[in-house]
């Protein structure tokens, strides 16, 4: 099975120019490409019979790093308010150098943080590297997660000297069934478990705005050949419910793109892994998106996936 790590996180936005400025000026991403997806391609991919404006941002100085695709949205927010408990896409994570200064800059740009950066690994023998995190909700509902890891031999991501932030590193998702979500990522997309934990306590409650006594399972998955492009799966104990239906043109994090070398083989794997094929395989040749064959899949946790076989 030859697939990639996360290639793009897709965020629907109500103000394309304004949100592009935010990601450029607050987080240091740069324009990689952009344009209009014609109505025929938009319908084939997302069932939308109208042109869609899009820009793709990233770090051109970090070859192969995950990208962020902003698309003009017309649907509802994927998340209202600050609640992180409901199943659905959450947002993107970036590492920082000097997280408190980055927090101040991103806050001033309009992101509403749940708490200031909190230290999740108090000192002590065997405690591991010190890690700070902060969850902040941006204008269209997606969360920006700022992370700083101190005392580690290898940094996670490439920190910009100017902005003191990394490229987008992972996407996070609250899922109704953690084993089913992890199985989909493993069997459909060849991702492997990197870290699994069970979390509870006042620190997590403050960090994520959770009710007292909340317990959640956590699993980070990755592709072993790629240093970034991971996915974080979170499931809250005692919270049952169906996976959400994520609108392809909704606001906030709505979809993820992965690449593969054999789309027909990927299509065969999807149903057995718990994915539902919505459209494709289909041919796409778009200056705004790229050129290749694409499969549109709904994951068992509701998030949409675009699986591409790229043509050079």
C-alpha cells in the first residue's frame, strides 16, 4: 500500500481574502496556488453546481510539508462556540518557538482562545519534554492549536525565523468511535499509531473548556515515512452518538487530502475499512487544485477525504 501522510487540510471560509491574510500575517503561510474551481469540477467533487474560489497556502521552504486549502464557503460552521466535545473536525496544529508571544499575536488577529498556553508536562524525573498548548477558535469555526515542546532533540516541524511558527503539522478530530476511526486510517490510508493515551484532569478541562470529570481517549496516527502530516483522533468517554455529516462547503475544517499511487486499489479498500465512496474515481484537471484522478470518501467519523492519484 503506497499512500502519503496528510497533504492538505481543507477549510471553508466566508471571507477568502480576509482569512488568507490571517494565515499569512499571523501564522506565516504563503500562497502556493489559487483560482476558481469551475462548476463542472465542483459538482463532480462536492456536488456543488457553481464555481468555487480557493487558495492553497503553505511553507514553500519546507518541501513536501502539509498545506492548507481555503475554499469559499456557503454552508454553516462545522463548530459553533468553543465546545470541543461534539464529534466533528476540530482544527490544525502548529508548533512554535516562544508560544506566549505567538499566542498574543494570534489572539490580536481575532482567534478566541479557550485558555492561555498551559504546561501539560510538569517537571520531574521521567516526566518527558515540557509541552505547552493553547486551543483557539478562528473566524469560521476551525481551531488553531499552538504547541511548544522544550528540551527535545528533534523539533516537530520547521519553525519560521520570522513568525516563530511551523507549517501545518496535523489535523485533529473528535470521533464517536476511536477504534473504528483508527482502523479506517490504518486500513484505508496506511497510517500507523504513533501515540495512544487516556486523558483526564483539571489541566485538560481548562485547556479545552471541558466539564469537570471529562475523560477522553487520544490517538495520534502518522505515516512512518513522513515527519509531519499526522492526524489526531479524540473520543470522549460516555458520549455516544452518530458521526456528523460534514458539509463539503461548510465553514471551518471540512476535509483532508491524501495522495496514493493506485486509486483503483484505494477504492477497493475503502468500504471494508468503514469509508463510504461518495464520488469517483474521476478525472480532475484544475489550476486551482491540480491534475489527477480523485476519489471522494466520507470517513466513519464524518470528515470528508479526497484521495488523489496525482498526474505530473
